[in-house]
């Protein structure tokens, strides 16, 4: 990806950044490609980067009794990473790519240092953390107050192409239902 395209992409994704901060962010980030099934962040390990997905899909999961429990999916123009690794702790989740992907890799330490020096970057980091908190709050609300059918409908509303990009097993896990229950839900739509 050319330097100017890279900078324009970051500017489009983060319009709050001032020009100087955008220049610094452009200089510390890297363009990466990864193959489908690549585990980019592993449970129990620290990881020094967060990523923006330019193209591709990723899932995050925990292991419970040796079985994957999906907690979220991310697609184009979304930031991915682990809150634990953002705090320089070992990740409690695993992130694996569901498709070949193109990414912008952002070093967490340097991003935090830039946020200490630049107010617009500090606002960006704050906005990203608030977005994550809002997502977590909404997911908890759905689990507590919505039926599996309603959660499935909400998932399709948010990401209409998910059935073409994510396995039904992973979608069932995310919804907290069995694969058979998901099949019944899908048949009712």
C-alpha cells in the first residue's frame, strides 16, 4: 500500500486526528497481509499490536473445556485487539482470521505514547475504548434480555453478509445456542 493511500485510509478511519498526529501514526503503523486460519493473538500470551481490518474477517473466542466459545466477529474497517494486551497483560482470548486479510498493524506502546503527547490521539484512544465498552454493554444486554431468535436477527441486521463469511458453528457459539437450535431459528425466518 502506498504511503499516501495508507495515510488517507487512516485519515478516513480516524478523522479526529490532527495532521501531525496522523503523520506520526502513519509512520509507526505497518501494512500486513495474513492468511485464513492465522491466529494473530493467542490466549495466555501478550501481544504488542492492535489492528485495523482493511479486508477480511476475524473471530475472537475463549476456550471452555476445550471448546471454542465465540465472543465477537470483526470485519472491514473495524479495530481488533485484546483489551488485556492493550494493558500489557496476557490475552484472555484468541483471535483467528476466517478469511485472508489485509490489515494496518498499530503498535500499542507507541500509540499510547502518542496519546500522551497529542490530545487528538488521546481523544481517539478514548473514543475507541468507549466504543468497545458500548459493544460489551450491548452484548450483555442482548444475552440477558433477548431471545436467541432476537439475537440472531440483531446479528443479521448488523452484519448482513455474516452467513457467507462465518461458519454456522461459530455463529451458534456466538449466540450461545447449539447448532441444531440455530438451524431451527434460521428455518423460522
